[in-house]
């Protein structure tokens, strides 16, 4: 989408692009971002709410009684109890974009938005993901979906990249995101074993600190990254039956998995 704008195929030219960095993207995403920046006639601003990995692996204690608990940041699976609540997209993506947008216009995050000022935010959702389209909850921000306007699917986007001499871009999603399908986990395991190992280690670390919260009754069971409730390095991803799995189609803000 950014490159199509640079080619003049989507207008008007954006004022900037904002990359909300969770600190947990695959290395190939950061490599792609750095290669993309000099190809664009507008700046790419990087903002961050913090490191999602570090924040997820922090055991907290209630002020009132000191009871340990986990802050539910990622949608991990709890055996027999569905998904944990999550704040990864809201805090580490949406809030970052709001803050950086205000900062770009000389406002602080506490400043009221000027009534006469309006921002149009482009979202890279393709026509095969139309159910992810949302209306902005902020009166000062309007969402636009350029790929849907030109009726481009994900496959069309990849074809456009190839036709214009660009490499295939990686998908932006945290390495250990529980919304990965079996196909995506298997791709990560085979093509990027070091990234897959990052996810395996993250799951083990998350479960280690979760033990205290389970014993305290503030969480109903150990968190897993895969819907089978098995350790990630023991799952057979050759089973492509993801019908009962959540996916990026369920991702509420349309920010991840693009």
C-alpha cells in the first residue's frame, strides 16, 4: 500500500507512515522496514508502547493484598477456559498510532483534539479480509481502506510487488502470536527455526511465571500459544484443520497479521 502510494497509484500522498513496534516482530519484518524506508517519499515514524515480551513476562502483585497475577496482554489459550483477555492490539498498536499522530501535529497525548483537525488513517486490509473493516471510535480520525477501494486481494498485492520488481514482504505479526494458524507455525518452524525457538522459549517463560498466579487463583490454568494446549515444540503442525482456531480474521482492530 505504501509503495503503491509512492508510485502514485493511491492518492493523495500520505504525510507519513507509522510503525507501531511491539518489539516482538520477526527479524524479517524489521529488515523489510529498513529496506522500505528509502523507497518512500514520506517518513516512516516508529513508535512503541513498550516491549510486549518483557511486559508479558512480568509477574505482578495486587496492591491491596500482594496476591500475584498476570496482566492479560496476549490471547493465550487456557485449557478448558478458552482465551485469555488481551490488550496487545489496543495498547501496543492502536494507542501508539494515536499518540504518534498527535505528536506529529504538535500535540501531547493529553491534549484535546482540535475540532477543525481531522486525520485519515489508511489500513492495509485486502478485499478477502473485508470483515475486518471497522469504523473509527475517534471522531477526529477516519479509517480508509485503499486496497478494498481498488478491489485487491492479498494475492493481488503479492502479484503487484512482483510485477514492480519488489521482493515479497513478510507479514507483520508477533513471533509468538496465538492467532497463528498451523500453516503459519509450520512455516516459522521450517523456514525460520530461530524465530520459532523464540516462541518456544517465550511460552516456557510465560508458563513458569504463571504457576504462582495459578496457585493464587488469579488465573485458571497455564497459558499455551497453541489451541491444542500442548507445548509449542510438541505440536504436529501438519494438521491443517484450523476450523476451531481463532485467526487474524478475529483480530478486532485490523492492525495485525497484515
